[in-house]
C-alpha cells in the first residue's frame, strides 16, 4: 500500500503521509504525477519532495 511504502522515506511522518494519501491515494498515481503536483502537496518541503522523487525512481 502507499501508506506502508511511504514509511521507507526518511522525514515522512504521519501528517505528511496523510496529505500524500489524501491527494494521490496510490503509488501508481503518485508515480504518474508531475513533480509540480507533488511539490504542491500541503505540508511537504522541497527536501521531502526530493526524497519522494528519489524513492519513486527506485520503484
């Protein structure tokens, strides 16, 4: 699931994870999203988004 997958990313705690889940709902949708859309997710810093993008590249 997306929730358990996000646990592998440093710095992504419960609130950030909740915002990501609310906006994207699945790993597939998160991976398909343009970087700008991920950057626009409430509560995520640029560093968080960079970590998420790096994690997505490894999937």
